[in-house]
């Protein structure tokens, strides 16, 4: 299996696994070939509805050094 097929297979698997949930923004995060197991290790990331809730501005203000307050 080549890397493109491994990624397609992983994305399809995640979509089927979470059929009963609403997921969005699915995409490739990382892919690496494992020489020991002779397999592609594919990490797929996605968002869920509760991850899209906006935080109040006071939760996301940054200090002059760039760290969150």
C-alpha cells in the first residue's frame, strides 16, 4: 500500500467509525512509515461541535510576552 492509499483508508475508517457523531474538518495530521511493522502510521485529526464554541475574550487575551492570561 502506498502512502496516498494509506491516508485515504485512514480517513474513510475515521468517517465510518464516527458515523453517529458530527465531526468536521477531518484531515491528515501526521504520517510515518514504520519499518519494523512494515505499515504506515497515519494520524487523522478532526473537530467536534463542542470544540467550535467561542471562548469569552477574557479567556484568550495575551500578555505582552505572548502567553495566554
